[in-house]
């Protein structure tokens, strides 16, 4: 729809981002939320370091390195603040249909949800007006694969597939 209406945003393309793989996640506040985030970040190939009021046991730290606050700020590629505050933060990078945007807007307006980050939407490219109007909402136009590393890997996969088809016929 946007393309048909002359709203082409692909020229020039936006700058590429970076994949999380191999990056260092710094967690400030290694409570339950921080430890849960650490597990999720490991799935993306990130290593984790953290600062807390006191170091955690080896079992609770899950192999994350305890560092000083200053070192955390200096050496983290990504910094996650996981400190107590009323309201939750939601990030949806899966599929737009996973999130009921009308319910999300109501939750944001009530304070039940403090903030959210969305890369996908229920009816792309349309975005709920309540999400656009809320300053606590970070909106990105479905560009999760728009990174140097992912684009390079996609090019390599494409070349490998063409090579395989030519050499093996499959």
C-alpha cells in the first residue's frame, strides 16, 4: 500500500545495524529479569557481564562475569538496565499478530505497561495511532535483519545455493 501511494523509503536504504552475535551484554541489576535476559542473550551468541550491589553465586550468575560499574559502562556493547520500577517493558520482534495493539495501547495509557519496542505490527505498514502518539513507544519499520552481518550472511547463503544448484543440480 505504501509503495502504491508513492511512499518508497528504500532509496537510499537506511544504514545497516549490527547483529548481537559476539557482542557483550552488560546487565545493570542481575535480579530475576536480568538473569532471564542473560539466558535469552546467550541464544543470540552474546556474552554477559553484570554489575549488582554484590556478586551473585556461580549458580545464579550462570557464568556471567561480575565487573565494576565503570567497567560495565566502558566494555559493554549493549547495556540493559534491569532495576525495579512500576510498569513493564515489552519488546515484540516476532510477528505483529502476536500483540493485540488495541490492548497494548490501553495498557500503556493505564501505566500497566510503561514502555514497548516494536519491529512488527498487526497490519503492516499501518501502525496504531495510539502507539505512534505515545512517547514511551519505540517503533522500527520491520527491519530486524537490516544489519551488516545478516545481510552478508544472506548474500553468502544465496551464492552457496546458486553454486549448489549449478554444481549438483539441487
